[in-house]
C-alpha cells in the first residue's frame, strides 16, 4: 500500500533520458487522451481563455512559454482553440522540454497534426526548466501543465520563481492532487485499457509525486508569489495561477 502522506521521490521512467525509443514516444502519445479525459486541457483553459479573450480586444499578440511540453499537446490545444474564436485570437507559444528526443518528436507530431498556418504559432525548443534561457518579462505568461510534480520542493520553487521572472502577466500551473482515489483510479484504468508499460508505471507514480494543497502553497510562497489563487478541479487536479483576467 503506498503512502499518501508525503510525496514520493521515486523517479518516473519518463525522466530517464537514456530511454529514446518507442517506449518514450508511445507513452507521449497516450498522455494526450488522458489529458483530454481527465480535464487537463479544461483546467488550463479555465484560467487561460478569459485572459486571452481580454487581450484580443486590443489586438495584442500573447506570447506564452509552455514548460515541460512533452509532445506539445497543450500548445496544440491552445492554438486550435485560439484559431476557432471569432475573431481569431493571436497567440505565439514557445514550448520547451529538456529531452532532445522528446523535442524532436513533438516537432514532427505537430507538423502532422496541425495545418501549416497553426504550425507557425508554436516553436519547440530544448531548454532546462531549472535554467530558463529567457530575459525578464520576455513572455506574457508562463504555463506548466502536469510538469511540476517531477521535481522535489527546492527545484519546484526555483522553477516557479523563474516562471514568474520571465512572465509579464503571471503564471499558470496545472498539476496533480495526491489522493487515493486518483491513484487507484489511474492504476486501474491503465491496466484495463491497452496502456504501454511506461504509462502503466508513470501514471500512478505521478499521483504519488503530486501535491497536497499545503505543499503547493508552500512552493508558491517560497517562490515569492503574491496574490496567487489555488483551486481544485476535476479530476484530482490543482490549478495555481497569478494571472489577471484583464490581460493588461
């Protein structure tokens, strides 16, 4: 029986950069429907869409940094949503990941999945979240979806502090609530459905690496965030943000 009292420090297979074959890429593909089914996209867009709509009223381009992008599915979802608005909302997204294999795969996946005009909205780069190579306020906002749980407290604080540094209008973090229902639910689902071994291992482990509300509050406060909001959302997700809806 796993413990839900403290965060586990056990590494996920996806954090092993020596895995460079279809074990990794197949797992990245399977995370897309999981994010769709369990509210990953909806949780992010609940905060992001009012901000983007407010910015669009003054015809401003919104520049977004997506940290730990994986296959690039969150940027893909955002640019599709923005293009579907009337009138279309202008966004530019820099999507980063520390794993060069993941970045190469994300670039090819986006070329296959997106029309040419939307491909230009996303730039995928290799970059380390612990050493963001961007200037202060270079982006309007920074987001991290299903990413922060990969890091222990001190490194998580460093990442959040850097996200705030490079963003003009705040940050958005979407991550997991460490809870028995979440753990056993995803454990059962990844065994009932044809999930690959990396997903079967990492999905339940991600929950054990997830957060209680007090832990995310501690990270935010240690990073110097002011006036942040922390809310629980379906299914067993936290959304923490410092974004003003006005978009000014």
